[in-house]
């Protein structure tokens, strides 16, 4: 699978899991190789989606950062 397709699939998976409120599952996946795409996708949504409508992307992004720092994927 080429890199562009991996990034595209990762973005779709992230958005689907967020819409279905499956944040624990999202956090449990190993996105090795596409961590930057996942982070960028969550950041974009957190900045551009109404913060009063679920899913709450700012909360999801915060959870993502805390988890990634805790397991040592990002610093």
C-alpha cells in the first residue's frame, strides 16, 4: 500500500472512530508511520469544527497528546 493511501485510510479511520465516540479504540491503535497524519487530522478538526457539537475534537486531541506523550511516541 502506498504512503498516500495509508495517510488517507488513517484519516478516514480517525474521523469514523471520533464520530462513533470510540475514542478509547482510537487511542489503542498503533499509528506508527502515520502519527503525523492522525495528529494533523485531529488538529484540523479541533480548530475548524464547532466546539459545542459532538464529537468534541479538542478533547479528543488533548487525549491523543496525553496518550502519545505517555507511551513515548511524541515528546
